């Protein structure tokens, strides 16, 4: 039995989550096992823009580098800022990507093997010192790259919106409130977050169909 199957069994005991889990079905989350450097750059690209726009910028960014590998840190540091701006990145994102590359060269950003040996708290404390990288960005790395099972990104709009819709609330829960609720989901809070994102997606579809 996989970790997610074990997690689903536990979360099905939660009366509020149970209908959502039964409606959505098995979790399909598969960590991508990218190098943390690449995962952070991709996360910066996705900040505050639509997913398709972020992917378009990343495609232009990757096209700057010959070969199939993601543009390495040394290559990025040798690029003029104008080249990154030409990919569509804002000035603040250019500075963040350059800092991620610099911190990778310095060793602050660990490789995948080292990151896998560090605790969630240690990685958060270490990586939030990078320009443009906040707790949410590291939490996305922990869930979608490293496959950590007990991360609840309480600052995430989609997670809080999913809980609001699931419970028919007028307002989203505050981050501290959701954190307290999520204590019951340990040690599988990443899975709970995944299902709450699905609840938020359902809400978007309802809005579109109502227009």
C-alpha cells in the first residue's frame, strides 16, 4: 500500500473531508524530483501570474540555453538582465532568479540529494533567505518536488478557498485557524491540501458554468 493510500484511509475518517475524498477519488500527486534550483526558479515564474503565462516565460527562458537541460545557475549568472526581461519576467522576478542562481553557486540552495536529507523546518529556514522566496514557495518545493507528506500551506488562497467551499462558509478561514484545523490531519497534511485544491477547482468550474 502506498503512502497516499494510507493517508487517504486516515483522512476518510474526517467527516468534513470524507465527501470530498469520495467525490475526487484517489490522489494523483506525483512529485517531480527536480533539482531544488530548478523548482525554485519555476516557482518564481509562477508567482502572481496565470499558469499558461508562466510556462510561456519558462519556455523562452529554456530556449536561451542550448541543450535539453534546464539552464544551469552559472549560465543564468552570465546572462545580462535584459535577456531575462526578454523572456517576460518582471524586474523583481529577474532579481529573484539571479539570487537563486547565486545562492545555488554558493551552496545555500542544496542539490536534490542534500535537500532530501534536510527536515522541512531546516529547508524553510534556509531558503526563505533568498530574494523573492517566501515560506509558500518553499512549501511548494516540499510538496511537489520532494514529496513531503505533512505540509499544509495555510497562506495559499486555493487551500483556504477549498475549505471555505467545502464547508459553505462566507469567508475563508484565517491561516492560523486553518493551521489549527489541520492538526487533525497529521502526518498527511500535504494530501489534505491537495484535496482542498481540488475543492477550489470545483468552485471555479461552478462559477464558469453559471456565467
